[in-house]
């Protein structure tokens, strides 16, 4: 049996090393790479699903062109000629900004990023800014620290207290969860703050239920307790920060009584938690993504960062305001990959506003939409509006593995090779800083091709200059894109390939331990001039989430918080099996079930102002009485694609989708 080393390409914190077992041409199994410093001997069900997906009978195998209401098989030559033709017409009639390139995190390897250079080589395109997923938190940490970095997972073993704040690593980061369990077994106090009693909360010492969207108020209220009781770290504040005095003023209004009223957490718990957090250094906070999917999400992360900073938990082993980890990223030549060096024309829209961009942009209107690594018809908020907007676009091309909702709504579908069928470099785990090389394991089925492969052919058809869009081999392209990494550490691609997985020596440390922040003035910013300029407020502040506090909606019966977290078995919708989601489930508190007159084993209609979905009902005390919970990621065929109901509202900054600022009502079926 042959074994080949590769990498899980999913949009997951852990970016696991994988070992693929092959017997002749047949892939027999996918296992954890035991040499990977984070993966160790464990991968999750999502990683194991790659085998089924790769060999699935519904996998797209040939280019498909829409004809009437169905698709017909065409050759690659025909497909690329059609695309080249549509692009030429759009460029001639409307210019490059009439092309829109939409992509997301359906795949995390480096090579597919060259698509952006393809559009830059054409002269530019309309593209998104911000994120569907985590943009508010990223923007917040850039204001505060100047960059987004976290302590290594294994550093949790140095913490005396861990707060998983809106984060559920038992589902979303099993390797981090492993360290939490180990730390707890060794005596570390583990606290979970979350509106939902998650699986992570099953493994903690204290679960604190908080009202959704009020985490920022809790952070400011805790900060006030820390400040007023003289528990601040004076050395950090005086030497390494700026704007503390103004932050004190912001916190002062968040008395414990007021914080308790906003958050629903009893006063004595808020006080005890604040004391324990500040007096138990080092204490680590793990900041979740869900808490920044509210209209106040960016400010929430800034408030939590500030709490960590005043208590001296920044730059400390066992501490940190740990949101995500962008460390290797600065050694990737993104200017080259994106084609910024070609000075392309660009027009930006906020990513959650894809429907508005397609419907409303004029001069020029969008004529050609290219989608890859994404399933926006399922993932973008208010997806019914997006489906309407798709009808307005003259031509849509989607590169995919399966006939997703987005692929089905396209005019042309291109069948892509998956991660096992192509080599790539993986450097961008959200949790660790390990660099991994993924070897090619097998040939793609049917006529599936890697994107870079067919983009090169398309570039030939469109006469794109080789300097503008390179016709490299995969090796050459990766080497070019990681030139800064190669130069900084005196490496070459062969060394990286052979030594994979490996950690660059400088990344094993604790971020910010040298006290040098990457903000404009080199200090931690309680007050950020950049934030003030861009958002109107230089300090973290709390305001109530827009829809969750809308009295009119509540009067009209929309009184439940519509929560759509990640399930255990999937990350978003792009890597699901087509048959998944046959029985969608909505979780309601038993008292809600009774009050609404619903039947325990029946179905329920969940309604917002944007649409409705129907799902089977499960009663569970894991959710509070005012919560309706459905996991995200199901396709529309399930009847419960959750974003039919969510708004396309933006967060306070970071151009992030405020999915969780959403009220719904229930109807008996
Ligand atoms: S989904 Fe995450 S935890 Fe699961 S195998 Fe992939 S990288 Fe590892």
C-alpha cells in the first residue's frame, strides 16, 4: 500500500496533515498525519468525508452548458471558447468592471488564488471587500494590535484560566479542544460564554449563558470591574498601550447592574468572572466567530481585546485574545497572485451585498460573473434576493465539484480537480502556523481539470501576455508566489516539500511578547485613530444589535433569535455530499415548543421578513426559550437553507455579514 502526504483543504482552523493510502490507482483511506505537530493522530468526520466526495457518483465530470432548463455536455474547447467570447463582448461593450469575480474559502490552497491575477490581466474586475465569515473580528484586531495573531494551540497548557467566548472548538477545532481538555485535566479553569449550551460547554467548569449580541457589553462591564478594583496591569498600560484613559471613560457607564440587565447574566457572576480573569494570569480568551456576526460584532471583538489588554494577558504565555492567526501570510506575494502589480481597474462592493452589486451596479452593470471555491446562493444572507439577482446577470460561470445550487443557477459549469488531484501549498491555517505541502494523490475523474490548467488555456484564447498571466507549471507558480518566504528563510520549494509539515522557527513563540505592536504608533490601541477615521469611533463601544432590539418586529411576533451556527459534520455548504440534509432539524427549548403549541416530533415553519423554511423539530434545553437554532450549510433542496431567512446586513465595520442579528417567528404546520 502506497502512502502519500497531503493536507485537508477545508476552511477549518486546524488545516490537518493527511496521509492517503493507495492501492494501485484506488484510494483506500484517509488518515491523520502523525508527524504533523497539530494534527497528531486525529482527524474529524469532515476530513474523512473527502474519500466519499472524491469518488462520489454525482461528482461533475464534464463541462456543462445550460440549454433551456437543463444542461448539456460540451467539450472543454467549446466551454473555453464560450467563456472567451462572453468575456470579449463584456470587455468591448462595457469594460473590465463589468466582470465580477466571486470566490470564498471553499478551498484553502495557494494555487487557485491565481484566478485573481487572471482578472487583473484582463484589465481588472468588480470584486468584493470584507467577508461573509469573520471580517469584523479581523478588522477589530488590526485596529487594536495592527495584525491578527494568536498564541499557539499548545500554549493553552500554560493558561490558568481559559474562556471560550462564543467559540465551540468541540465542533470547529477538535485539536484546540484537545488542548483545552488537557489543560482542564491539569487544573485550568475552563469557562464557556455562549447563548447556546454547546458541546464545548459540556467540557467546562462553568457555562455562562449570555443574550445574543451582548458580548461587547459584558467585556466592557468586566473591564470596569477590573479597573475599579485596581486589577489592571499598569506596566502594560503605561509602556505598551495608548488611549487607556479614554477607554476608562467608555467602561465607566457599564456598571455591573447595567451589564447584567443587558447580558442577562447575574451580577455576582459578572463580578466573580472579572476578578477571576484578572487575578488568574495567565488567562487565555478564545474569541469565537459567531459573536462578531452581529451588527455590533467589530466593536465586540475590540472590547474583548481591551479586556485582555488591561489585565496584562497580551504577549504572555498562556494568555492572548486569540481570534485567528495570520503569521505566514506576510511571506506570500499577494500583489503578484492578485495582479495588483498590473494596476488593474477595480470596483469594490461589500461581500455580503453580492445581490445588490448584481442588481444595482451601473456604469457598467455586471455582464459576466465567475464563481469559484464558493456556493453563494446558499451562503450569502437573504439568498432569495440573490437568486433573483442571478437572473439579471447575462452570463454566469461556476467552477465546482458538484451541482450545487450556485452551479445549477449558472450558465456554464466547469468540473474541477479536487485537492487530491493536484499539488498545492497550504500556509493559512486560522489556528496554527504550520506550512504544509499537499502532494498529488490521483488523477481527476472524467474531464475534471485544475483551475490554473484551464485558465492558462483561456489566457491563450484571450491573447493575454505571458508576463501578465504566467503559463507556469504548478511548482514554478508556487515558488513565484512564496518568493518572500523563500528569500526570508533561505528555503526552496523542494526543501518545503520534503520537510512538510514544518513550522518556521520564529512562529513557535508568543505573539506580542516583545511589546512591539504593528499599529501606526507601535502600541496596543485602546484608542485607534484609524478606527475613528474609518468607523467614526476610535474606542470600542457597545450598542444593541439592530434587528434583535427592534420593538416593531417583536410586536409583530418576530420574537426569537435565529441562530445558524456550524454543525459538527460540515463547514459551510461547498463540501457537503449532495444527499446530505434530507432531514433538517430546528432546535427549540421545550417550553417554546409548548408555548407555540407545536408537536414534539412534528415540523415547524420558521419565518423572517425575508422568507421561510420548514424543518423537523427537536426540543432541547441546549437553547434558551428565545432561540431558534438551525445549523447552516444545507442546500436549498433540503427545504432548510438557512440564509433564505437571514439579512444581508453589514456589521459595524469589516464589511462582514451580520447573519446573527436576525429575528424570526414560528408557525405550526
Ligand atoms: S475539517 Fe479541520 S479538523 Fe477536520 S480534517 Fe479537515 S482540517 Fe482537520
